[in-house]
C-alpha cells in the first residue's frame, strides 16, 4: 500500500469514527442538538482529527509496517484513542 492510499484509508476510518458520534444524535430533534455542534472550533478539531487518522497510517507505513486496508481504516478510526494514550504517556516537562 502506498502512502497516499494509506492516508485515504486512515481518513475514511476517521470519518467513520466521527460518523458514529453523529449517529448517536439521530433520535434527537434538531432543536435539541448540542450547542457545540454549531461551533467552528468543534468542526476545525473534527477535521484535524480525521486528518490525524490519515497521518497516523502514513507514520505506520513509513515505519515499514505493512498494513491491509481494513487495518488502516481501523487505525484511522482509533486515532483519537491512540493519540490520547501517547500524550498520556509523555513525560511531564519540568520547569524550574
């Protein structure tokens, strides 16, 4: 799989992950939608997280890890969890 193809699969996974969040709102009336749904901040972060799914797959591919398309989609969908766990494991910076 090439880098561009992997990126696209990762983005598809990111979109599917976000789609699940929107799917959970399906039984609410539009007047009851959360206020953050209209926030530009929310939409910018949503797009960035979708792109992060693609970037994560590219990082795996550049690390010589062979991925099948379904695994690339899964990685893209898991990007928020993977990034969250990486950040949680990062050592705290200490400023004296």
